[in-house]
C-alpha cells in the first residue's frame, strides 16, 4: 500500500505514521499543511515550519501544502495538494492522526472520496489515556508547543509529555472538561524524538508568546543530534 502521511509534527500524526510503518505500508512522503492562520480550523500551527527537520530525522520526504487557513477554503488547498500527490507519487491513500474530531474526520474522508484515494485514521476512537501512555512508554519525546484552554498557564509551554504531565492533564480533564488528547484544540505538540527517528531534535532557542490566557512556543532555532 503506497500512502502519504498527513504530518503536523505533533504527537498524533507522528504515532499514526509509526502505525503505518509497522503495518509495512510504503510511506512515500509526509504531507504538512502550512497555514498562515494561527487559528486554522483544520491544521496545526505552532512549529509547523519545523516539520522539515523532523522529516530529515525520519528520513522520509516532506511535501508542503500552503494555505491561508480560511475556513473551508483551506480544504480545497488540501484537495489540490492530494491530487498532485496522487499523480506524482501514485499514492493510494493517506494516513491521518485524528482521534475524536468529527469535524476533521468527515472532511478528510470527503476529500479522499473526491480524490479517489483511501483514508486511514488508525487512532480513531482510541482511548486518549491509553494513547498518551503508549506515546510515553514507546519512547516518544513530545513537547507542548501551544495551550489554548482554561486551566493551562505559561509554564506548560515547552513542557515534556511524561508521566507527571499526564497526571496533571487528567486533573485538568476532571476540573475543566478538556479533552485529554487535546482534540478540542486545547493544546498542541511537537515530537523531538522517538523509535522511528534516526536523530533527535534539540531546541536551541525558543520564545514563549503568551497573551494572558493562551499562547504558543516560537521555536527560533533547532538542530539534529545523533542519538548514540
């Protein structure tokens, strides 16, 4: 199966990629949608410009699709990009990391139907507490790059997703009803390392952009580092 993997650089798209590779699928490229709109309805924003460094660490080619991030119009930009991938890379399907967002899932499925490729969402409706535990236990180094919900503060920016972090997220879920996986846009992430990475990514210079109730991490400089 020749597939592309929709790749934001965050935890879910990276784990969906891991799943596809372990299925023995031929992942011919990663696809990142780079939105000009930090509040895109569909696509990841913080650190999206660094997916090229992740692709280098993963040793998989990256294709970038640009969009202004306007609601619904951004879907046409994705569709155009997938049509090009089907023609140039002969992909038969695309892998996405959606967990619970019906808004995203229905739109991805519709676009895939129109392009006539298959849509794979291997994490769909998996229990978020199990997924996050798997990410940690399988050795993925995940950093929080944006927080956009009540209960988070500036100290969450740049934080590593580990066991203690997961416990605090569970507290926020019980107190503020956030989605544990951030499927409601509560937080976003960036993966620095994992079992499918040939090198790890190290943050060299970061800046926190905080408006008093939400914010994101501006990654100004990063580099690849040998793992051994």
